[in-house]
């Protein structure tokens, strides 16, 4: 067993453990923190796979900005601990069953497709450097890149319009 | 070196856990986080296959997925905030006012 394989298994255990912790935490703040841990481990996987730019974007955008937004909303709403209502009894077993089916299908794919067993060769030394990704973004993927900026603008305007208090309506109550 | 199937397996497990979270949790914020987990599992697979094929396009796709996830979270959390304002709850079982 070489070092990289050990690193992979340790990180995989941490990632799966963090995902489970997110799922089964009572407190929503703990869930968010577990999810940040999961994102951080996935960022290390990206580094292992020769994608330093994506790894850094993952840490800053996902683990940074998006999760701060989550934590902010959780604390703003005071929704850390929502009491559990009596749930329908059949939902949880059915959900487990469906998830197991999904996992079984993935496992079937892994075991039947022999080309998935190819071992990753050491990449070329300049593979995945940010310069190459930048070139690709601004040449071949220029249109999607610009559309992304419009999408982000639309999301920003939409979020502000949605959350803005209606002055005329709420003015009387305050 | 690591076979790509290991990454496939890890991604499948993370995606399934995300799907499980969407199905069993009642808290809308946690459901949202589970969706992020699923997006992240897909990103991992994108990068793994980009590496296996020696192409960079997969990494560019991940960049776009991250941008779309950011937009989705902004709008989704805004929706959750106004739902909470109106009903003082984000339990999705209580959001049934459209039911006949």
C-alpha cells in the first residue's frame, strides 16, 4: 500500500463520516459545519486529481461563501433546533430502500464496466494548471462563462427582491 | 496509484447519502445542504474522469457547476427566509397549503 492509497482511504472515511454527521445531526449548525468538513476533504481530492484551481474554488466558494450564507440564514431564522413532528411511519424505511437501490445500481456499474478499473497514470506535469483552465474558459467556453455572469446577476437581483420587506404592507405593524 | 473506480465508488456513496438526506429530513435547510452534497459528489466524478481522460473540459464544467450552485443557494435561501417569515416554520411537511 503506497502513501497515496492510504491518504485516499483516510480522506474517504472522513468525507463519508462528515456526510453522515450532516445527515443525522439534530442541530442545523452542526450539520453545516460537518458539510464544510466534507467540502474541505473533497477539495483535497481535487488536489490529488491534479485540479488545484478547482480545489481552491471549492474552498473559497463552497466552504467559504456558500456555507457562510447557510450559517447566516440558520442563525438569522433561529432554526438551529426544529422540533420533530410525528412523521409518517413508512417514509424512513422507504427512503432507506430507495437509497440502497441507488447504491446497488452504482455498484453494478462499477463491477460491470471494466474500463473503470484503469489505474490513473501520473499526469503530465502541466496538467490542470490554472493558466490552461483560464485559456479554455476564455476561448472555447467563453459563451457559457458570460451566461454564468448573467445567471449570477439574476440570482442576486432575485434574492434581494424576494427578501426585501414590503414597506407599504409592513409599515403599519412596526 | 488509485484506480478511477475508487473515486466512482466514493462519489456514488456521497451522492446516495445526499439523496437519503433529501428523503428523510424535514428541515428545509438540511435538505438544501443535502442537495449541495449531491452536487459535490457529481463534481468529484467530473474531475476524476477529466483526469482519467487527460482533458481539462471536466474541470471547466465543475467551475460552472460551482457558479450555478452559488446562484441556486442565494435564491433558495431567500425563498426559505420568506417562507419562514410567513409561517414561522421551515418544516416541509407543513408547506402543504397547495394541497386540495
